[in-house]
C-alpha cells in the first residue's frame, strides 16, 4: 500500500481514503465530517486554518490537521 501523502484533497477523496469500502461516497463524507465535528479541538483548528463546511477542497494544512487528530487513513 502506498504511503499517505499530505496534499490538497476533495472531501470525497479524503473520505474514501478513510472508508475505502464505502458503497456511497456521500456516506463516507458524512461519516468523516461527523468525526471532525465531534472533535472540538480539531474543528476549532480547521476553522482557524480557513475551513468552512461548504468547502469542497481541503488544503494541505487542513489535511495535516485531520490526520494529526484522527490518524492517517
């Protein structure tokens, strides 16, 4: 398996890294963002890094924060 790289990802792309067996990409995104929203320190840091819930793309900094708090996929 290829090592996970910190780079820009769409929410869908990152969610499918965490949930590769998901039959529905929308469900994978909802699950990942549910994890993010339940982790208050992560949510605060993402907002400070410019994240808005309507964003389709995550910056490398935002991806790094997610992997720091949730672990690599």
